[in-house]
C-alpha cells in the first residue's frame, strides 16, 4: 500500500511540537509540565479534585485537546500510538494535584493500564491519593473488562470534568460518577482505509478497495467482521442496532450521540451517517438529548467513523449540560 505523506519537521519530535502548537493556540489556558510530554491548566482552583487524562499521541485532538474548563485538568501524552511513561504521568499528577486527590481517566489499553498503575503507586508514596476509571466503550470486544476506550472517552471526560468542578466533590464520589458515565457509554467504529505512523508512513493495516472493517480499534486493531462496502444507511442501521442491543438501550431512554471522524472522513459523510443514526434511534423510541459531530479521537488519516451513545440519567444530564471550554470541545451549556 502507498506510504502516507505528512507535512512535518522531524518525525521524532512530533509530540513535543504538537504540544507547543497547542499551547500557542490556547494562550494562557494551558502550560507545559516541565520538559515532559504533558500539559496542565494554568489555573486549577485550590482544593479541587483533579482529573488527569492521557494516552498515546496520534489521536488528536484527544487527549491534550480536552484539557480546559469543566473538562480535564491535565493530560499525559505518550509517543504516537504508545502509552505515556510513568515518569510523565507522575509529573502531570503533581502538576494538577490540589490536595484532594487525582482521578486518572484513560482508555483501557495494556500499556496505559500498566504505566498509569505504576504512576499511581508512586503518587500514593508521595501522599497524593489516586483513583482510576478506565474507559471501555468499544463493543467490538465481547467481554466488557477487555473492551477498549474509543470515542466514548469524550462523554466520560465531559462528565468527570463537570462533576469535579462542584463544591464539596470528593475523589471517591467523582470516581463513582465517572464510572457510571463509563458504564452507560457504548461505541462502535468502522474503517475503509488505514492510518500510519509519522516515522514510517506505512499503513497500520491493509484492506481491499471494496471492503469495510466493522469494529475497528483506534490503532487499526481488527474488528468484529470485514464486509463488502455498503450504503451509509445500511451500515449505520446495523451499527446502531448493535449498540442498542449491547447496553441495552430501551424505548424512553435519553442519550448523547457522537459521530466521530477517525481521521480523513468528510463532514458530508459524517452528517449523512448522523441522519441515519437519528432515524434509527427515533424508530426505537430513544430520545437524542445532544449530538456531537466532528473529529474528537482520530487515528491519523484513517478513513472511517465511530458512533457513540451515552445513556443519561438526571445526574449525568446535569453534568453533561454544563458549559465547558477547551481546544477540542467548547459548549455554552445545553438548553
């Protein structure tokens, strides 16, 4: 397959340079954490329970793009498609801690699990209390404990960030609210072409011109099936049915919807998919409370999209509806 062409400087410096570019875009809202591949909010209230997110780079704007007001307080960033190391996570933990503990929030991948767990142990030795929520929204894997975190990260980060800003919030309570958001969130992705790493330019997988992968992972991991190309409505109806059946979502439920671009899919395609998604949900008696369409967690130039549903209760809706501000997500509040 063809190598990808990217307009870069040194492929070995992409993470540091993208973070510098993010800081240039965000003015006084963000700061670099020392010499580490990590960023933090410049203003975190004293006594706040902090939210630290993180994972591999190459998925921009996830993760550093979701650091901001009523979202995450910091992000630890690994190299492209690689987990951040424990030293980077620990440095970011110190940077965001305000004395009431830090919630670690990240996708369920082996490298992230290992390194964040190591950092949590080191932080506890320094007297910083840590709790962890791993996002497991990707229904392509049958066993929930083994599921990956994909675009559902967005829903869960928004809930955690809003809840953490509330007066009197404790680390244990924040953990429970965030875990509830995680447990109410389901996603499924499809892809028709691969992304690549900046250093090699080589595609992360191969797929035929007439094929589509159902259940594709964020790094090109295999999905649940490889099928022939099909009309958008047929594909989205099939995806939505799988999502509804998995939780399961039922008639009368209220949901947040995300249609996420995996990298190079056009807005035209995303909106056409969103049309079919809303029709399928309406036919199932499921009420769409809010819809996000765009690029939130990508895989370089991978072509495809994911669909996410988060079931709301009164508490989750209240936190979701709070205003937020970051590079990747800004909302004045949901009416």
